C-alpha cells in the first residue's frame, strides 16, 4: 500500500497508542496524569484491546512496536455512549477490584 496515498486521506498524522489512550481518558472526563510514575486512567493496553475488538485499526507495520491509529477512528471511539463500559471491560484489574467486577468473594490465600 502506498504510504503517500494513506497520508492523503488522513486529516493529520496517525496518533500513537499512548496518545489515543490520553484522548479516551479525556473523553471520559478523567484525563491521564502527565507526571511520570502516576497511575494512568486509560492505558495503551486498553487501546490494544480496542484494536483486537476491531474498534480501532492499527496502522503500524511494526508488530513488536507501538501502535498507530487513525485520528478519526479515535474520535469515533471517544464519542461512543458505552465508552466507559468498554474501558472498564478491557482494563486489567488487581486483587482489590477484580472480585467486585466478577461478583465473587475475595479469598485471602490459597490454603495450601
């Protein structure tokens, strides 16, 4: 595929996965923090899961590197009414919130 033809159809350059995550976080009203080391509200992992679901296309030719996404597709995802539910479903959980989402009781230890 001709890269110049692709660029000609886009209003601006593709956005990296991290930038897409920041735009999604902004759309949810929970902007990602800009300070290094602070916990992000929406991560690039969520963006990769959106790509796996077919909500976003990955324009990158590097399977091991970061993803690139069409800015209009990112904007479409940001306007979805179910965006918060999609992000929640694709956000990895730790030991505290996981049982609540799964509707199970948290066990303390394995009993071994």
